[in-house]
C-alpha cells in the first residue's frame, strides 16, 4: 500500500519534471522563432526607394514630388518640378514678373 503510494508520488513528480523540461524547451524554441520573425519583419519594414525615382522639391509649395509624373518647367537651363499645375502656374507668374 505504501509502496504503491510512493510509486504514485514518484510518477507524479516525474510527470511534473518532464512537463517543466518540455515547457522550458518550448519557451526557448518559440522565443528564438519569434525573434527570427521580428527580424524578418524589420527587414520588410525597411524604407524602400520610392517608386517614380528621384524626389524633387517643388519650389512653390515646398512639397517633394517624384521626377516621373511631376509637372516640369525648364527655365534658364534649370528644370523645376511641381506637384500641380497650380504651382507651375504660380512659378511661371512669379518668374515673369
Ligand atoms: Zn506644389
């Protein structure tokens, strides 16, 4: 009777120890996996070169516009880039005046 109780307690302790070991191993494994995932995520979040190439400053409103698709005006050997027709018009008016 006492012997079987001892075995029972030993078995319970054994199970508890095995579960603890498995838990620690699982924690180590999952933490290394999540660290890898975080690293991959930060790499994916790295700023990419904006589509449309080089950004140029709009001399009228100060906005940065991509060279491709921006309104352009070449004056005095310099090419100016504008975010909108409005800015282009303003620049033309101010340079004419
Ligand atoms: Zn503008």
